[in-house]
């Protein structure tokens, strides 16, 4: 994720912090700098927020380590002001596995809350029933509990569990709902129903946020609404590409760059508007491809005034490759995982045959949807997409 920095590595998983998270800490410290609170209160609030985010990291590690049991790698965990995001390479294929991965995170917070409840019982020499009895004197809402560090951290963990089990994407409850529906329905239909339910909840959140003048709740509603729609679209795209070979979707009309050519040459091709990402081959005629010069990397190099630098120094060599007989569904997943906008399509002999980009994959999905709606769309789709 852009604008994030790695701060640790746990169980081989990079832990990153997003730049916007630092804004949250500054917002907490703002009353102190403005003279409205003392240093002790600012330190207390900061320590509480950091402890909450430690619990969030443990929550995401619950997802990641459970997914690892099913052969799914986690690329990284990123801390944001609204929580954490564990980027799994893919979702589990079996609904039962998806349920287990989804509930593993909240289960960690339940365990943390149970531990903190035990700590409170020992600290105040009382019983769990007494602490959880909100309507009794000395219960959880009593002043000695309400403002203490451990009870507040306990309450936050319960809130994390309740919030994440709301059946709306991208929360864990939405994935549980989708997995349960997928035991009876096909994956796309299950995702559409779960996403629609999540968007309905987001609209309700937005209404409550506006009525209560709670802008943060409104922002959460907007995030949930967009994430649910994106999840539904991605599921449809993956299913639409099932059985479609890469040869039926790759770009065959493209320009290549030699590794020893200057970036000025790439800039001219970019301005011609023919394409945005360029395969890079070796310096000699007939050399195999070595990587891709992406539009983003090209613009970043130009901003540094590197017009005369050779293309080979900037080209990305980690984007991976595809074979023309591979299925587009698998290649599309690899594009998502690599963080590159394109993959090179290479024959068994190593010859460059084409490119698959996110842009042309999206256009293919639009074309396929139009063909499906047209008369005889199924037959036209078979001829158009499954060419040898």
C-alpha cells in the first residue's frame, strides 16, 4: 500500500503503518499542544490508542495465520486510522475455510477481552458477573471502571468484535455471510447478496451519522458502501474470466523498448497515446523480454530529470509472466497480487507474444457483459474469447 512504511515483521508478515495513522496520533495530542489538556492526559490517550492498535494487529494476525494453514500467504498488514488491513494473496476456495479465516480475527479479540476481564477481577477483587452487571453499583459503568485503562481497553476489544461481525463487507461478518450463502448458491450470487446487504447497512450508518452529527460514522458508512460494491465487482470479474485463455484477452498490438534506450524514447511513445506500459527487451535484436516499464515508474523517473537514463535501469523485473494457454482467471489474480499493472505473455521458448493489463481486462469484462445481453451472446462470446 502506498504511503505506508514497515515498522515490524511478525511470523514473517510485514507490519506497516500508513501515513494517515500518524494524523490520528497528532489529533489526539492536539488538545495538549493547544493547552486544553496536560501532558499526563495526552500520554494516557496516546497509550490507549496504541494499545488498541496492538489489539488490531493481533486481530489481523489471527486472519493471516489461519489463512496460512490453508496455503494462503499474507502480503502485509497495514495500520490505518479506521483499523487494520491484512492483504491476503487470495480468499479461501472452500466456504468453511473462509468462515474460519474470517472469525479468527474476532476470536483473538474475544481472547484478549477474556484475559483483560480476568485482570480486572484480580485488580478489584471481584467477580466477572459483578463487572459485567452494568446496572449494579460497582459494575462496568461505575466511575472506577469507566475511566480506568484496562476496562477501556476491554471495552474497545468488545467493540472490535461487535463491529467486525456486522454482516457487511469489508468486515468479517460480511465474509462469513458470503461463505454461508456460498454453501447454497454460486459464489458470485452469494457475493452480490452479501454486498447488497452490506450497502444497505452502510446507508443506515450514513443516516444515523448525519442525524447524530457524527462525521466519523458517515465516513465509515461511505467506506463500507464502496468496499461492498468493489467486492461484488471483483467476484463477477473473476467468474467471468473462468475458462477464458490468456490468448483470447492479451494485447498483441504494442511497442517494445530496448533496455539500452533512453527514457526520452519511452516518454515520446507515451505521449503518442499508443500505450501506457511497455515491455522491455534486451539490447540486441531477438533478445528475450526482461521486464516492464510502467507509466508510474516512467513519470517518477522523469520527475527526477532522468531523461537520459537507460530504460533497463527503471524497468520492473518482478511483475511475473503468463503463458498464452493459461486461464485468464489465474493470471488476473496474479496481476492483483503483484501490484503491477500488466503481465508479459511469453511462449515456452521465451518469445514475447503479448501483454495482459488491468485496463484491457476491464474492457474485456465490459465487452463480455454486452455480448451476454445481446441476442446470441453466448455463441458470440465463445467465438470471440476462446480463440486459439
